[in-house]
């Protein structure tokens, strides 16, 4: 069983993901959706965006599938291949993982 999780990261972590292909657990703060309902997923993404903005001053969120169910805790490294999408900015603009360089450019990296 897996659940949609949203990872609050900063621009440096996104650059690290691009360069190394993985993020250690201490490079993100995860928010797990309460269910697979679209509203619950959107709410989790928005919370992750707020966390990123409060901690690092920029909204950067990675959408991923994590093992477990609703209420699960995230731990361990996250590989680029596990990332479903990248969301950047106040409007949470969507980028495919193949557009990682464009997402970094949007952040001035």
C-alpha cells in the first residue's frame, strides 16, 4: 500500500536531487495526505508549501508516492525516480521530473 506524500524542500535540496539523484531524510519535511481524495491531497500539498515558505522562504514541494497508509510517517532517503511531480511558487506551478532544470531556473538556481 502507498500514499501520496508531499515533501517541503528548499532550492538547495532540489539542486541536490538534480545532482545526486536522491535526498536524505533530513533534507525534507513530509506531509502525508489523509486519503487518496483529491481535496485531501491538495490540502497536504498546500501545507507542505506553507512549511517550505516558512522554513526556507520559497515554496518548493515534491509530490511522491510513499509506502504506508494515511497517517504514515515519512523517513529515509527519497530518490528522484520516486518523485511524481515538482511544485514551485505561490501558485504551486507543476513541473514534471524531466523539467527539473526548468524548476530550478524558476527558483533562480
